[in-house]
C-alpha cells in the first residue's frame, strides 16, 4: 500500500471522494475504475499512478479513514490538555457511531473486501489491519501517558481487542437495523479498560 503522504495530494483526494460517492450510489461490486475515471475527470494514468485495482483503492480508502481519525485524535489531544484527558477517545467513538455510519462507504468497503477470496485482497486487509493496530497502540500509549488508561495495560493486547470489537461492530452495523442492538464504541472501550486492569 502507498505511503500516507499521498493523502495530502489533491488528485488522490479527488479519487477517494469520487470513489466513495460512487460506492454509496452503486455499491462496491458495481463500482469500476472506469466509473471513477469518468466521474473524477482524471486520466487513466492518474488513477493507475496510485493503484493497480479497485480493491487496492478500497483498501486505501479504509486506511485514509484511519489516518483522518488519527489526525482528529491528535487534534483533540492538543485541544484537551487543559480539559478532560479522555476527550480524544470520544473522537474514536464518534467515527464508529452506528447512527451516522450505517451507510458509510468504509463499512461497505470493509464488508465487501472481507467477502473477496484472493491473495491480493487478503494482503490489502492485512496491511490495513497492521496500520490500524499500530495506530491503536500509539493512542493507547498516549492515553497511558495522560492518565486516561492504566499504565499496567498491555497496549498491544488492548489494541488487538479494541480492533476485534470495532471490526465486529462494523459488521453488526451493516447487518442490523434495530436501534436496541446498537453498541456504542465508548462502552466497548470502557469494558476493555476494566477487563485488562
């Protein structure tokens, strides 16, 4: 997968935004690179400069969402040093809010990629997983440094457990229409913190 610096590129941002729009209209299976090229107005070469396939592009969208969440998390940390140290973790919860994300392209992409059975997609998902895990470990360590998370918690184990719950939450949100079945990520975070101490 590409380096995160590509997310700053306006052409790449246009590709991501256009792809998400088309996915929300047509679904992942029916979205093609040709659709993206036509709607974005970018050349075929511009698209293929970044990706070789739509599945790779979908993986980059997932990674871009994590990158955006990471930026928002660090912004919240910077803004809350004098306020509540737990506020940054609310950013993570908001990004998984079931009421807002039922029709989120990232949820559709995640479920679509899980349904694919080929080595390239498995590699894409593994890269997204590793990136998510590393980001989660950094957040947990930051929480420990700021007294929000107990220092005795193993950051790597908590990151893996958090990801297990959040990935499961994505699938649950995709499948369930019943509001009473919705679980807030903040509740999962509290449960994990209690379980690991």
